[in-house]
C-alpha cells in the first residue's frame, strides 16, 4: 500500500492563501490597535510636559501622519522584514522578540509534550472503562481542571506550594519558587543553574500541561469510545488480536488524524504560551510582552508579536492539512 501524495500545486495554493490571510489579519490588527483610545505619545509624555513636548514626541514616533501613511510605512517595512523600533523599550522589535521567544518556546514545548503524553492515555483509559467508577471520577476531575481559569489554578498552586509549603513546614523539595526564571541574588552555574531553572518551571508547566491534558483526555475519550464500538475492532478481537494490538494498532491509528490536527492547532501555544500564566509567574515570554505592548500602545511591538502569532496559527494549520493525507489510514490506497 502507498500513502496518498500531496500535490505541490495544491500546497502552493494553500500557502498563497495562508499568506494572504496573514496580511489581512495584520491589517485588521493595525486598524484595531489604532482605534483604541489614546496613543503611545499619551503614555510617554510626562505629566509636566507641555503641548509642544507632546506634539514633538508624536512627530518623532510618526504618529502625526495620517493612518494611511502610517499603514504604508508599516507595510513597506514588513515586506523588507523590518518590524521597526519599540516605542516603550527603545530597541528594535526583532530584538525584543528574540529575547521573549525562547522563554515561551521552552515553556510551551514542554507543556505541549506533557499535554499529549498524559492526556491521550487518560482518555484511552476512560474509553476502555467507560461507564465505570474510574471513568466517572476521571471525567469529573478533567472537567473541573479544564473549566477552571488558568490564572486561578496558578494562584492556587502558588498558595499551596510556595506560601503554604513554608507555613505548613513542607520539606524543602516541596517548596517551589513562584516567580521568575532564577533565584534572585544567587549566582549559579552549570548543573545547579539548570536545576534552579527546572524548579522555577514546575508550577507554570504543570498548569499549562494540566489544562491541556484535561482537554485532550476529553477528546480522546469520546473518539476512542466511538472507535471501540466499530465492527472492525470487534473483528480484530474475534481473530485473537491482543488487547495491546487492538488499542495501539487499530484504535490509535484511527484516531491519530484527529490528534494530529489538534497538535497542529496547539503548536502556536509554543510561542503564545499562556498570557495569564506568564503574568502570574513573571515569566518574560511573548504573552507578557504582548500585554505590556498593548497597555503602552506600543504599535510596532504589538504588530511584531501579532505577526508571529498569526503566522504560527496559519502555517500550523497548513502543516496539519498537508500531513493529514499522509497519516489517515482511510486515505491510503
């Protein structure tokens, strides 16, 4: 048997459509951020500044030009790969993005991996034990975790494992740091620095992975339960195929395309992470960078971050569409 091939012209058409949609999304973002009350000059001008000072700062930032002129300047810069300079950070937008991207990618990659590693087995276990006490208990837990706001879960874990752990006399290894990437005032190197970073990552990664795994488990349970009721599964069992062979060779192979689509949709989270989680734990990632940029009306930084997010979402979807015919057993000839 051979896998169905994806024709290059179809891929090129989808790529062109993704690029056009990316530009449309960025254009809408450009318009919406400028419709918000105030501009960057409002936040940069000190209270004691005169109207002349405000006009000078606005002119320096190019905000005294018409919206169409600003859009043309932004568009030409984007086509050259120039995102401009951040109003609030006073550095190139690309520099700010390079500093924030590794943080969000590390946080998102680890949490995304744990999301599927934990979520899919839980969903399969629920489907196998469907209707029993274990299924009901896991359904209750996953529903609560998935429905709970991530910032609330983050604050709850901080209250228990940071402040509560010290007050209740927990052993030192259970007293987890809540803020930042490294312990302040301590110079660590090598293995000790890595362990310190790992301890700081436990709480934020746990929050993101728990919420994601709860959602994946619910999806996997529903789909695997449907597959287990199919005739080909009963036939495989009647032929003497072992339970492991049924679950992994037949069931998982059938639900794999849907999981791949979910994985593709979750890929932008490698960069976006969770805005609330990064804010609660003071991680200097993309989410926190974007929130600060929006508050400060830092137009170049907002547009640069939006370009990264939109590109990831669109091209992750494109990658999922291209990969789907290669792994879907129903499309094999």
